[in-house]
């Protein structure tokens, strides 16, 4: 038995503004009263809020939390594997050797990348650990003679010949209803349910409001309270309920840097037909498979440096999967969305089911109703109240 502990997500969102964090990671973030969100002239740095930060200084709080998620995924750990106790004073202590070891590992990886790869992020925690506590030094014969993992590489190889990116997008546009019908949709209002990952999870009501201009908000009504992910076209926020007593309240957190850019890409991807302009420099990758389905692959990079890969079903030409990556000091942070159950809304095929998978959990969404071109109050997309 390894000391591998998984925790189910507490706060989640479809088409994420940012991957919400597992309970252990949320606990770490929620021990602070974050600042005033968009009113702040600069993003709040990790060392301004978290005590005893030594090797991850100079990064915003939201990026710091994503980095914690990367550690969790790379080693199969939860917060309590490295942090002591249940209070913030316990968390900042250095009593556990694993926490001290982690600092040394970050320094080691940075040195390897600097000395052997000209500073490029080639080696990460995951390179050796692959989700395990102790790196393997012996080849795994079962893995050697088994089918390779379904997950495609983050950087796809450019394919020679075949359709162009323009042709693939044109096929997709035609498959979902055509450019004319697509252009007629200016807003979407969806209602349904969200189901988390793990044991004893609830089926929570969810509302989604989105405009073609880029604004989008997701509101999940969970047993512990309301969770909100909001993006007004320029600024993104997360707000969640009190999860475990008066000292563990998750306040409103504004996003910055790559996390904010990820929120922008997610909002664009939610709207049918907006993926193409959301990301530039599209290239065609080698066709692959998702399960039993053949898929065509496109990859591009947004203006803010977010890498995104789209997988279109080769037969239906519908978007079957999207994966976008943000950067962190220790490795790329992936967020994957798998789409299904396409139905017509105002003559355009839109997925009514999707599953979001990220480093700290998985959340499935099933819409029961979706309306196009409803009037949406602009106040829906503003900074949500602290829950």
C-alpha cells in the first residue's frame, strides 16, 4: 500500500474559469482572507499571504494553488501528506520531512532544467514520480506490453498532408448548424445538474449564463452553499461556500496571469463556434483516437500563452474533447473537457453533457434545458459575493 490519498472536489465549475481545487488544497487557500479582487492594482503574491514560503515566491496566489495541485497529481498526494495538522499554524510548520524534501526537489528540478535544457521546463516532478510517492527505477513490464495511455501528448506533432485547420473548422461549423444560424445566437442560458468525483457526492443544481461577447458565469447550488465562477470579459473570480467551520471560509478570489487567460479561453470555448478566434496559430496534429472514435487534432496558443488542443470526431465533425494548458513554476497544468449529447438549440447543435477533468478532480455536467438569445442582466457577470 502506498501512502496515496485522494480527496473529492468541493467547488467545481463547467468549462472552468479555473480548475477548482480538491478539499485539501481549498483548505490551504481558505485559511486566508484574500484581497479585494479586481480593485487591486497588482495580483497578490504567494509570499504576501502564505507564511513560510521559501522557493515559490513571486507568483500570484491563484498560480500558487495550481502549483500545489501539480504536486498532488505528480505524487498522488493530498495536503495532509506534506502538511501537519488542521489549523493554519500547523500547515505553515516545517515539522514534516516531506515538506522540506519538496523544497529541495523543486530546486533540483530547476537546476536540471537550467543546466541541461537552457532553462526550458523539460523535467518536472511528474517526469520521475508519474503519480507515485517513490520514483520507479525498474521498468514496468505490464506497462511495457500494454496499450499506451489514451492521453495524447501536450505538444502535438504537425501532420503532413490532410485537411487544413481552416477546413476542419469549416466542417465543424457546418456540422453544428452552419455559420448563419451560429451567428444568430448571442446568448445562452442553461440549467441542469453537476456531479462531482469521489464517494457520496451530490447531484447539485447548476445555472450557466453566457454571452457571445465573452462573459460567462456558472452557479452551482451545493449542499454546503452556492459556488460561483464568474468572468466579465476582463476579470474572473471564484467564490464558494463555507466548507468546514467559521475559519475555513472560501472567499472571493480574483484570477491573474495564466489563470485569468485560462478563464478567458474557457469562456470562449463554452460558446459554439468561438474556439477558432479564441486561439491563434492553429496547426493540424496527427489524427488519433479517443476510445473507439477517430478524431482530428488541432492545436494553437492564445495571445496570453495558453496552449489549447481540440479533438473533432472524424465522422460527425463535432467537437469531442478540448484540453487547455496553463503554465506553473513546476509544470503545465492541464484541464480537459469531454463533450457529448449534442442537441439543437435555435438550430445549432450544442453539447448538453460534458465532463471536466483537472489535476484535483473531475466534474460531470448534464443540462436539462438550454435557451438561446435570452436577455441576461449584466450584473450576472460581476464580482460575486463572498459565500
